[in-house]
């Protein structure tokens, strides 16, 4: 989940799940800093939250670095006629298929 407080506040306020595209153009390297997004999408109609523009730059820049520099894991969840679900990983990313299996086991949904 996002670690930036603005992203977390938007999700909490929305009150519904949110899916969002990557902050980079197709085929480009995943950004890990706000400046990477601006370098890639700066001429597009985008809004980038850059905490490094605050008062305590060193602390905020340290906190603003993405912890994982890979794409998101994308999964398709389907319910079968027998009330059993299936999950298909469409794109592997930061969350492994084993982590998904473990989470389902802990929730008694496997």
C-alpha cells in the first residue's frame, strides 16, 4: 500500500478500493522518487506530490523514496459457479504469489 500520507489520506477519504496506473510511461523504468516521475511525465498533465519541497528536506526526501522500485502485482480474482474463487497473477511485482497464498490461508480463504 502507499506510504505517502497524502496517498493514504485520499484512500481513506474515498472509502472504496482505488486502482491507479503507474507513474511512468509504458516500458520506462519504475520511478522511486517524485523527481523520476517529473523527468518521465513532466510535460504531461500530472500532479506530483514532492515532499522534498517542504521545510525539513533531508528527512522528507529520505522518507519519500519508494521502498520497492518494481511494478505492482496485478491479480485477477474470479468466483466459480461452485462458490470457489480463483486468483490468476496477471503481472508479478512487489507482492509475491506466495505472500498472496499466505494471506489467503491466514484469512481462511484458501
